[in-house]
C-alpha cells in the first residue's frame, strides 16, 4: 500500500495576505478529519504567522487566528 501525505505550502506574508494561510489550515483540517495525513509547511515570511499578533486586525486576520486555534489539536503537522 502506498502512503501519501498532503502538504499545503505557503510563503505568503501574513501581514499582507491571510488567504493562503486560511486555505492551508482549512484543507489540512479537512484532510486530517478524513484520516488523510496532512502538513502545513510555512517558509519565508510565512513563519511570522506563528506569532498571531502579526496578523492584521481585520475580519480576515480574525478568521485565520480562529482557523489556527482550531488546528492546535488537529492530527497534522505544521513545519517551518
């Protein structure tokens, strides 16, 4: 049996664009809830999202904060 992992990769700057983060965390959550191994991989400026205060104080910033908090106990990896 071949085992595969879905990797959601982003290098976006969280101060400028929260969309890639929302999609990465969202789809990693969806995959892991279906028993599919998943990972969110952050590179470059994207590692700044580890500090939730970096995100803008907007509706989009709040949505990604909530998505990240929802992911804390999810069975997928987040790597830098």
